[in-house]
């Protein structure tokens, strides 16, 4: 079954409904076409229209970030996965390509100031979300506890929706979507970890901790960006009446 969804005046997405089945966990990575279909875009050359896209996307991406964050809280994922000895050095088992707060700190300092830097910032975010997608898929595949597996499934679904929102915005701004990262980014040794349950749980905890910090940092960026955009809009409206 196919249905047509109009996301804005600029984008139309054709999505194949899946009857409740997840869009991940199969031969096609869920981070490839995270919206579930092909995005058709009309060209936008008007600066005011681009600014409108930016303002609207700041609100929508911030909302999706907060929903993703709430999944961690709702399913108490921190406690669900803490089974390993805290004394062990988790950094030995976490892939070094997993993003963390350090990838967002320069953006936190610079802020979302204009259309000139916004697409580049979203491109970086899109690539980092793909990296988490690769890691999360493996965490989900390795998990044998039904409660934990379902918690990860929900976390992955909100990650997919966040990736979709970022992708929509990039396309709306006339930008090229970053290339799809391959599953091979995560090496066999990073996946297998010598078959050790303890090492796997340490890896999974570290990945989730970095994801939580990553979300918090981006929420801070978009919170400030929304405040700035609302402030500028109020100034613009006051200037009209002067």
C-alpha cells in the first residue's frame, strides 16, 4: 500500500507503508531512505522561503530530538543495560568512530546563526546519526532479553524519525544528502568482541551514554537557535509598526 504525505510546501514524500513492520533489521539499512521513500523537491531560490524552512526545521528537529531523548527516560535504558562491572575500562570496547559531545561542542560555541552555516551543521548531524544507526542495529541484533530488545527497537525507531527530519530539511534547503555509510564501518571484531557478554554490555552502555550526551548537546543548540529566531521575529514585527 502506498500513501502520499505532504511534509511542507517544498517537499512531497512517497512512502510505502509497512503494516507495522520496522524499516530496519533487514538487508537494506534503515538509515538509507529513513523516511521510507523517495523525496521529490521543487527548487527554492527565494531567500525568504529558505529562511522559513530554517525556522520551521529548528522547531521540528528540536521536537524530534526531545522525543528521542524521552525514549531513553521512558524505557529507563540506562538501568536496563547496566549489567557489567563498572570497574572495567569501557573505552577499550567502544568503537572510536562513535560520535560524542565533542562533535557538537564547536556548534554549541558557534550556534546556528544563519543559513550559511546551517546546512553544514545538519550534514554533520546526519552523518553522526548514521553512525549511531550502525551501532544501534548491532546492539539490537545482539540483545536476547525481550524487554531490552523492545526498548532498543523503540529507540531505533525514533532515531530513524530524527534522521528523516534532518534529511527533509537538507533537501528543502537544496543541499545534497550525505552518502549512506556502510555497515562495514563497524568491524567484525567490534561486533563480536571475542564472544564476551561482559565486553558487549560495556560496549552497548558506552554507545548509549554517548548517544544520550549527543542528544542533550543538540537539544541545547536547537533551544538557543529557536530562542534567537523568535527574538529576531519579534524585532522584525516591531520594526514593521515603527
